[in-house]
């Protein structure tokens, strides 16, 4: 009976869409979990009768656990099998979510969040590798569209769902909500996913695992604590410097062994290296804005978490509307112009947030977020498609681990930079201690944050025009879209 059902599903649905369906469920849960938990932190602090500093470990514990397992995910998937690894990660994440919801103390919740990070750390890299192996290079833009849907929708709906659950039901349900999605994704994946292993996975790289996991965890911890504790704090400086030293040692070790945990040699491939650099700046700005904007809406404009989520949600709507268009025209236009002009449009919409003040109509903000979403589709989807253009199938798992590691650092860096700029500018702009002065100083701080976010996006756009070559992404485009002489020239330069 099971074989008959499997045959019917494969007959009606191409395997690439089976992979996409399962991956979207896992990725959506993973990303939404971060934003949905952030909304509940004040309520958690009240229920557990603890300080803000202590409750932060509900987020930090998960973040540090991610840092350990993201770099290792590529090897684990290649050696054990992507299907087994993905289903294990999904099962761990779902089970840990239930345990988080059942927690009776802060210590229990932090411990289960760390366990949740084990699953979350492997879900995205292994799922991305499965997705890009299932889609041929010429269809990478369509695969990137699949990736973008949960990546944008989850942060947008997380505050809405989380705000409603915390306000109207209970904080426990921000974790229980993962159960139906996790169970459905696991059952579907168990029956219909195909196993894939790489015979070149090699032995477990213990040195790479320790250096990459510990180094990334220390850097992310330092970046997350910097805005609050101060960048000159011994703890912040110590963790950041130690993490960076570990990265240097990691680079030395990983380039001298045959089968490293992190295949840093992949950065020699120009398209992969340059696309990652452009996306690092872009993700940093994207994450920073998503951090600051709800803060402004709730602390200065008086919106609830639910209302704040509704105000930022048009960004997801814009991206969904434009993603199909971006995916369809990418093979003819290529990544360079789409990404460059898309980022310029994002920068303009972000810069326009500087006009927001206490009396600004919320529909102005919603309109800007909608335009940001439309523009992001023409930047993110081409770059996602082009990043893996020249990565061989055997290296896809390791490339996904590198990509996810770099994106995690970029996210933390973006939040740290914009939070620091906001706090610094707020302090310098406040001229008195009365409430009106404090509010105006905070608004000036947010304006400084929007300017910095716009500048980061402009840097990304310039980098795209200068560093990205359509010829390097020829395998993901239609043959007629890149002249033969340009392709040959690109190959020669790459060599």
C-alpha cells in the first residue's frame, strides 16, 4: 500500500517539488521560531520571575547551538545521508519544541532551546543541499524562489502569530504550534524523500568541528552582547578576539587536510565567493531593519506586537508577488543587473524610512515595506540561484554549510551594527531628561539606523555591479542570454 501511494505521488509530482515541499516546512518552522520567541520574551521574564539578562539566554542558547551545528551539517549530511539527517533534524526540532512548551522553569526552557538548536542548525544547510541537487542548474532561480518564500514570510508572520498567542492564549503555544508542521513534514519526507550520500565525505574532522563551532559561537555571542554591554567590555572583546583567532586557526587547519569539515577551498570559485560577499552585506542590512523597525513601531508609535507584525507584513506580500517574476526573467537577464538594480530600489525604500516620524500614517510605512519586498525579490532570488552555479553536486552539502554559516554571521553583524548605531545616536541626540526629549532622541537614533541600513544596501549594489559576472552564472541561464565570447572570457579569468 505504501509503495502504491509512493508511486502515485511520484507520478503526479516531480521529485524536485517533493523536496521543495518538505524543505519549506522545515525552513519555515526554523526561521519563524526565532521571531515568534522574541515577541514572548517580556512575558517569559514575568512568568519565570527573572531579569532581562537571564531571559536573553532563551535566545542566546538557541543561537549558540545553531553555531555549533551549522558548520558540521554539510559533513553529517554527506556521510550519513541527507534524508536521514534532515528527518533527524526535523524530529529533534519538533520534539524539542514540545519540551520547550512544557518547560516549568527557565533552566528547562534554556536547555530545551539548546536541544532545539541542534535540529535547527542542520535543517537549513542540509535542506538547501537537497533542494539544489534536486533542481538542475537552469532551474536554480525557481529553487531560489522556493527558498525565499519561507525566508521572508516566516519573519513577517512570526510577530503576528506570536503576539496573538502570547496575548490571547499562552506563551506555551508559541512552541506547540510547531507540532503539526513538524509531524506532517516528517511523515511526508519519510515516505517520499530519496536518500543521498557522498562517497567522498571522508572521516570526521574533529579539529574542524571544534574550531568552527566554538569560533562561530564566540563571534555570534560577542556580536549579540556588544550593543548592550559595550564594545569595549572585556567579555565582548575577549569572546570576539578568541572567536576570530579560532577562525584563523580553522583556515590554516582546513586548507591542509584532504576532507575538511568546512571546504574553504570553495571560496576559490569566483561566483560562489563574490555572491556570498554581496549577500553578506545584504543580509546584514535586511536583518538589522527587521530588528529595528518593530522596536520603533512598538516603543515609539505605541503599536502592539500584533499590530507591528501587520505593519511589516506587506514586505512579505511584495516579495511573494515579485518572486515569480524574478524567477522567470532571471535566465534571460542574469544576476548582475537584477541584483544591482534590485538592491538600489531596496536602498531607496529603506532611506525613505527616514521620513517616518510620530505623526506618520502607518500606510506610508506599509507601502515602503511593500516596495522593499518587491525589490528584494529581484536581488535575493538571482543571487541565491547564481551562488551555486559552478558548485559540483558532490560539494553542494559543504557549500550549503558555508553559505548558512556566513549568513548567520551576517545576520548577527547587521543587528549588532544597527543596534549600536541606534543606541549611540539616540544618546547623542537626547538633549534633556523629559519624555519628549527622550522620544525625539530615540527617533533620531532610528533615522540614523535607516541611513546606515541604506548605505549597507548601496554597498551591496555597488559590489554586485563590480564583482558579479553573468558569464560565471551561465549554467543557470539560458544559453542565448550570455554571449559565447563572454562565457569563454569568464572561464579564462576564473582559471
